[in-house]
C-alpha cells in the first residue's frame, strides 16, 4: 500500500504538534495564573478569574514526583531498566504512605509553604536574570575546581546534567542538584534486617566537606530531625532544606549543602573555609525521606531564587553498577573544562592525585567573623521571609476565619510565643541571642500589625483576607529578592568577599 502525500503531511503535522506540546512546561502554564489577578482588581474583567485555575500547574513538580514514585512502587515501570534498579532503598508503598501522611503538614505549615511558593516564583526571577535562557552544560563554564563534598564511596541516588534524569528540572534552583547516600554492595542504604532508625543508615552523621575554597554566606541550623526515616520527616520542620550551609566560591558560584544534622554545623557566616574542610555532618533534617546529603551548585546566595548550575568534579572515581544514563540517552559530555559530570545510579569516590589550584576570585583575607554588611543582609532577608510567612498564614486563615482582626491577633500571638521560646532557650543554654535569628519573628510581627491595621481602619474594603495575605506574601518575596540582590552586588561582586569581610 502506497502512503499518500496527504497522509504523510498529516502525520508530519501531528508529529510537530506533539513536539510543540511537549516543549511547553507546566511551569510556563502556571504563570498564566497571574492574569487572574486582573479579574480580582477590575470587576469588569471578572471573567479573567478563570485563569486562577492555571495556578494548579505549579503543583506539577510535586504531582509528577508523586505519580512516578507511586507507579514505580506498584511495579508499573519495573519492565523498563533504570539507573536505580540495583538499589534497595526505602521507596516502596510504605515510604509513599509516609510521604502522603506528612504532605498536609507541609502544606499547612506557613514556614514550608512560603518556601515552596518562593521556589516557584524564584524560578521566574532566575529566568529573567539569565534573559530567558537558564545555564546548561553547553553554556556554563565553571571557574572553580570542585571536589566531592564527602570522603569515601557514596552513591548518587538523584541527579544528572541530563534533563530526563535530573534531580528536579523545576524549580530551577534544583535542576542540577545531587542526592548522595552510602550503600553496600547490594545497594542497601542500611544493613539488611535493621529498622529505620536514622543511626542505622550508613551515611548518617558522616562528615560533610567544603567542595572548594570559599566564604560562608549563610547557614541554617535550627531545624529538628526525626529519629525514624523510611519516608518520614519531622512534622515540625521549618525549612525544605533543613540545616544548610551556603558557600561562595567565585562570582556567581555558590554551593549549598543540605539536610545536615542539627547542631553539627562547624562554620559561621563570614568565615573562610578551605577545600576538604569539614563543615557539618550528613543528617535527616528538612524534606528528607531518609538520611542523605543534598548538594547543589547555584548562581545566587539564596536557595529559593537561584538557578542551578551543572557541576564537574575533580579526582572522582566512578563505578556504574546499573544502567549508564549517558549511554542510553546518547548524551555526549560537553567539553567544558577539567573534571567530570556524575549521574544517578553511579557510585563515586574522591581519589586525589593532587590538589588543584582554586579560583582567583575567592577571598584572601585571613580575618574571620561576621561582617556587619553580611549580618544586616541576613537579618533583613529573614524579616522579609517573616513577612511572607505572615502573608501565607493569612491566606490559609482566610479560608476559615473572615475577621482580619482575629487573624492579626493569631499572628501576633504566634510571634510572641516563638519569641519567648527563642529567648528562653538562649538564656537556658547561655548562647548569645543574634539579631538575625529574630528577623523572621519580626517579619511575622510586622505582618500581624499590617493585617490588624487593614481590619481596624477598614482599609482596602474590596479585598478579603486571602487577597491581603497574598499581597503581603508577594511584598515579602519582593523585599527578600531586593535584599539579597543588594548583598550579591554590593558585598560579593568585583572585590568579592574580601570587601565584605575585612573588619
């Protein structure tokens, strides 16, 4: 049978259409939700409120991850060979149940909710910063020589510069991130027959190292961790990242080391660290199904607003027990300088023959301590975060409470309780109370005051509590971006950290 030209043209059209539809990201569709705001502002454009439905596409990264893991745990994808097939980890139906059980707590936790939304909005900021084209292995050339942030042999359980196997293509901050654990020869992350106590995992409490010389820009060391893993994370976690260290290595190159053990961080903002220096220990804080180290290179000092950067590692030995993703995808590693990319499913270890020279853009001052400029940026950033948290909480409360005054009292009471807890804990432990640690509380207090003013003097009568909360959240987000952009350009540019950290 001879295929007609009409059939060929129709099939070509369908192929182009499928390709075009496949190139549209759910994140781009989610941006159409902003059009719905016009329907809220102008009664004559009320029909545009239907565009609010596009906000649901913002949930696609979480839905995609959940659907994929559920399909895998139920056996629908077992006939397709994958790079993780040789691993025996906590990814069955019990882990999925634990994840689903903790999901409502994360969504209803304003501290977590504001960070989830900030990551998505931060991707827009990153795209604008890079003029519509985010960094990739062919366009980005790193100026710093990085080593693995661990010693010994570890397994890459998430991450690759290849899109199909990346950690999370959206949000942009985690596009080229990696998750590391330690496994035995059978691919188990804890000995066979042991329970899910975090101490049983091979990688738990192992040292985490600075991947290159640099200056510590920010830390977070107040998140708790649950004593059990197997899909469970702490219900009262305060950050997606848990306990974290962010290090500036060069212009536009910051590493973020995430999910550390509470109280294990050994560095302070403003301190210079050397390649291979221990900065903390691998833990189970934040969004963590089991103990592991999340590592990413990013172009910005903030986790939420950064664009992820592909990273090559020096002196790395690689073993691929399962599927080689570069081979099955036909991916050719770009010639972007020294070092090698690593991929999900590989076992990797640092095998130094020599210590390579570091970037010339790193601070050279031996002086240690937190500079007033960096401390101010971190404090103001936390105040902006607190304002966003207060706005997010107002949105949630608006679905069940109509009175702005009641919501304001609730926010003020919450801020007061946390302040009393912070001060009491510091006094009992004898630690110094730092102003940046009180910034988030101050931001929530400011949100409470603004909501109270709106409710008391009947300001903006046409807007309800949900709209006012959304406005406060966006204001907090914009201030957060502005504060850290000032820090990035004024403290970390040109003269770099040396300018900021000389006392």
